[in-house]
C-alpha cells in the first residue's frame, strides 16, 4: 500500500510501531521493520548510552528503516538527540514536549521528524516548525494520553495541516486501520497489539494479562496531576485512584508510580506494576509474530478498502 508516509519513510506498509518505554527495544523494532512497517526504539527515560546501544543492535538485525522515539522530558534528551544524528537514524518521533530546538540539527542530517500530537493546534505548530508528518494520538491509546478521541482528533488534524497525518489510539486490527484511512490519515501507529508480539521482550505475565483483558478493563490514572495514563486495572491503579480521590499531593502520587512500568514489563509484577495498554486490549486474543500481525491487519484492511479507494 502506497501513501505519502510509505514514500516518506521508505517502508512497505503504512504501519508504525509505537515507541513504548521499556517495551520498544531493538528486537521488537527490528522485527516490525523487517515485516514491512516502521519499528521504533523507545528512548523513554533511558540514558543516551543505552539508546546508542539499542540503535546499534537494531542495525545488526535489519537493514530496513527504523526510528527512535524521544521523550523530550528525558533529562538526557539533548544528548539523545545528538546520538540519533551520530548513529545515522533516519526517523524520529517525539512526545512529551516540543522538539523545535532539535529540528534544525535533525533536518540538516536528513532525519524525518514526526511529533506525536493531541490537538490540531499542536499539529499546526509542528508543521510550522518543519515536521515531516504528525502522529495524531487519541485518548483510547495506552500510556500517556490526551483528551480527544481518535475519531474526533484525526479528521480535525487532517483539515489543519498539509503534511501527512498518522492516526494512533484505539487501532488494533484492519478495521481500525481502514477507518483511520477514511478519516484522512495516511498511516497508523500501533502500540498495544505489538506488546504481545512474539519478538516483544515484555514479561509473559504482562502479555497474559493483556490477552485476557476485556474492553472495559483499562482505567485512567493521573487526571488530578495533569498527566493522565491509561493502563489495565489492578491493585496499583485502584490504590492510585483512591489516593487521587482523597486529594493526595503530586509527590505522594509520583512516589506510587515511580518504577511501576518497569516492575510490570521487566519483573512481571502485574499486581503492583503499571500495565499500560489501550482500549483495544479486548481485541487481542493471542501472541503472534510482528509479520503475522502486520499481514493479518493489511489483509483485513484490503478487504474493506478494495472497492474503488485509490490505494494500490
């Protein structure tokens, strides 16, 4: 399938894997790229030296394009931005801030810059700053979320900018993919479904909880702090919501969530850890390879789109 995004990134299918902290490392990123999508290494809060190592490991596994997601609140974001240039990465997605300060350096290096946005105003700002495309992410997604749904956000962003729009949030199969294209998006970003990929290093307990999840099993914590996060319901989310209801301060809430994602992803503690997942978790019923996920999604989408849609 050809869209402006596949042409821009040099990929076969307009599918991008989300840059999930602790989840999106070199083995998952390279597997997605090898399957024809765009894999991403999630820098998260990791040091620049770790990101450099992950980039080099990904290069050993694939010669196809892959990228790095930079969380701009990372204390080492400046150094990570330079590492990306030094290691010859061709695509960067960004979150949790404005990447304008790095734009000139990245553009000079020929890097495609794709910020994640949660509003049409931010999308327009990123276009003016020189972004090559934007990811419009709805609040159905797992992890840190905005306030608009994908269905409402994507068409408004498409109307606001001239650069390609990539839809994210609440997309887990070919039906969601096709719907995103109908809204005007030219690619999709998938997170939750790739968490249970066979190439994903996520702990088996995390995968099992996700596979068993139903449509109503996610909750949003952190609304009181201005940093809402969607994850699957467990003891940790119940405790967090109880403290929020009682008016706990930011520091107390921050202490409860500190290291909770790593606890779930790496240690497999799905009771006290944060099991980030989107609302499409109920669609996921089994572990598959990245290739199987992408091919199944594309086959289903083609069936829905094949009647005179203009896509090849």
